[in-house]
């Protein structure tokens, strides 16, 4: 839940069943070195279709959108572990705040 998505140390990928609102699989990936424009294509190629993030710049959000990836910003690490945040999102009750990334 980094304030700047492009500087995250790692990513968590979850395969979920939206009907039963359960996590079926979790994979962790160490983030590659920060390079503008790299992550939207890379994560899209890995099958990501939704990103839940603390913060993300407008240009990155636009690039994700162009790659068919929905972005949810303003998620707080205070909401729990990544698994808990995904489960809360699946129930439709994830509370988000302001996007702390200002570029």
C-alpha cells in the first residue's frame, strides 16, 4: 500500500472467485526497478485486471486504463493485510481515501 505505486517493493497477485468472494491463489513478486511506463504493460501481461493501491500518479493510471487494468487508489494499509484488503474489496466495502501521489 505504497503512497507511490511505482516505488513498491513487491506486488501481491490474487486469483479470486468474485461469486464466492474468496481468494483462490496468492503469488508475490519483487518489483522491478522503477521505470516509467514499465508496470502497466508488465502487469497487464501477467493477467492483472484490478490494482488496489495506496497512491498512483495520473499518467500511470491512464497507462493502466489503456492496458485494460482498473485502478483503485486511496487504500490504506491500516485496512489490514493484503489478503484482508482484497477480501474487503470483494465484498464491496473497501473504504478509500485521497490519492496521496501528487504527480
